[in-house]
């Protein structure tokens, strides 16, 4: 199928057509990857196979002659060991890292770094159970001059057997740019085959379905530290989302804001419903996705307001959810009285879309900033002469290593103070089926540009929490530890503890500093 696709693309290119879109979830076959490696070599390459998997051996011999392929099984301190010999000329190395750890092989046989291509092979289950870590493997291989080219699973198995599927990561010494589809597959593999910084063992539930009388749960909170305590402003739902979709009359009345106070152990010690004062509207609306920040001594919430562009909702009328308008509003939060009072819909010096969300706000001194987008990096500053009007002060690409695959990089939290020189920010990408992965960023307080990114995900769905949907919405830093507040499955609220010391080991610099 891949060869037919290449022929079709070649014929269309000859008639002046260009490829607009590839399906990134569909990788090339292993056979096609091997053919490309063979055909791109200036001389017939040798193949060194340190992999006993029968299907891999069969695939190799379908593309290369028996004279080109040699097999080896290095065994430590064993007379039965068959250590590999360095091939002459260009060669492809195929390595089963389930059996032969990369660091051991490269230490014992440093000439492996002279290969033209390397195929790193392992069972999917080895990554899922954290026996293997794709990020560590990637760093080791990149230090020898290789760059990841693609990620593929050549076998099709039932879901029950999926842990037995073999993942193949292709590395090569080349400066050739990856296609968007290739970049997508590589980024996805490094996101979900790596051990995230936040471990599921450091997570615990704070609230869920039925908590404080809300049958559909409490989740997705904003967080702020006030008067020595952590305060959360969470979304609380009476009816589950699928019930709201079937009965639109519940959509606008299901959601509330719930103010939670945590004790020194970050467990809930008090909860109260928040009275919301919103402006009159011609159409029904609801608020959600609360974030918190402090400015000039006042606590504020930036949050989404969902409304219909026109018409009204009733028990007999179906809501066109794909046509809802999402706006970002600013409200003051009175913690003592539990009141959320609308202040404004901020205006910007740039076009505002029908769907606006994930704006992030932070302060430096008396100045208020709005981070509209992370990639490209678009930062706006509040105009002191026009209340709640923001003007763009920075708009530039920042070259994040997780970018370039067609998925947008979105703001997750309002940035918080990290140290004397930096703000901590967290961003996310959404893969199919609402599968989230998160990374940490540092923003330089002087030039307000991003300067560092974590070298692996901060949180990745299944690796950080046993849930289908994992939505990190806020964090606080206290006593050298980050508390990451996360919504689970649009119903529950959890916190995950990450030491600042651990996070410090993951920073890598960005070009814009």
C-alpha cells in the first residue's frame, strides 16, 4: 500500500499537484521503511540484526539478501555469546532493546554509532509498564549524531494483545526534514512511550462524582495561594455531559463554581458554592474552566463563557454544540463571601474568534499580561488607559521540540512564580480521543520570553493517572514541591506532587532566551 501511495503521489506531482495532508496515524509498513533505507544507500548496505524476533528477521530477508544480513546475540559473561562484528561499509543496525539495553550495547560496541540507520525495537508493553523509556533512549542515540525519523507498529493485534505489539523507532544520520505526518508519529511516540515527570504513585483523589452534592463530579480547578492556604475554584456538575447532550435543558443549569480550601496537607478542609454575578444576556450561557490570578491585591478568575450565538435553549430544542460561542471573561473572586462578579470580556488588538479559550494571565509588579498563544508565542499587555484592553508586545515562533506535527500547543495554566528569575508555565497537546500530554516551560521574568522546556512530558494520560481524560488546569509551588491539580474523566479532581528538585533535572534551553 505504501509503494502504491508513493507512485500515486509521484504521478500527481508530475501534473503539478502537491500533497496537502497525510493521515499521521497510519505509518508506513516496516517493509517500506527497509526498502527506503536500502534504496537511499550509495552502496548495498550491510544489516546487523541484534534481534531474535522471527518476524523482523523475515522482513529483513524480504528486502536484503542473505549475504547482506548477519545475526548476533551478545550475552554478558557467557561462552555461548555471539558478539557482533563491525560491518564494513555502510550498515543498518537492528536492535531489540527489550533484550539488549542500548547503553550497554553502545558501551560494549561503540562502533554502533557509525551506522547509517538504527531500528530500535521493543514491545509496547515494555514502555507502558515503564521498563523502557523512549525519551532516555532518544537522548542516548541523539548524542551519537542520529535523529529520529519515524515510529511504527508493524503488527496489527487485538486490543487484548496490544502490549505484545512491537514498536519500531527509526533513527538515521541525516539532516532531511521530516514530513508533518512523520513528525506527528515521532512526537506521539516520545510523549506516550516515555516515563512522565509526574508519577501516578504521587497522585491522589480530592473529589469526584457525588462530592458535595454534585452527582456528575467536581473537577478542572483554578488554584491560588491566599492567606497561607491553597484555594481552588472548581467546576461542579449536576448532570454528566452525555446526559446534558441528550437533554439540552440541563446544559445551562448543570454547572456551578465551587470554592475549595485546602489544609497544609493539601486535602480539602472546606467547600462552598460560589454565587456568580454575570451580566444580562440575550441568550443562555454558562461558565467553566476557571483559572485564578492575583493583581493589585485583588483575586481574579479568567474563565470561559459558553453561549449560543442566537436562539434559546429549551427542553424541546436541541443545542447545536458545534455552533456554541466560547468567550473569555474576567471576574473578581471574593473569597470571604464566595462571590464571583463579572468585570469584562477583555478586548485585544487582534481578531477574536468564535471559539476562544486557554488564555493565560499573569502579573509582573503592577503590570498584567495575557499569554494568548504559546506556539507561536503571542504575549499581550494590559493598556492602562483602556480598562481590560490588551495590546500585543511579542509575537514570534519559539521552536519548541514538541512542535511541527500539526497539533496546536495550548496553554494549560496561568503561569506562576517559579524562582527569582522565572515563571513556570504548563502547556498541552490533545491527541485523538482526548488524550492529553503536558510539558513544563520557564518564562524569563526580564524579557518575558520562554527560555526552557522540560525534556519529557510533565504528565501523560495513562502513565500519570489511570483515567481516559487527564486535564491539568492549575498548580501551586509550596515547600519545594509542585501540586498539580488535574481533572480526571470530566468528573474527578486529583492532585499530583512533583518535587522542584526533580523538575530541575529536566530543563533544556530554547533558542529564544
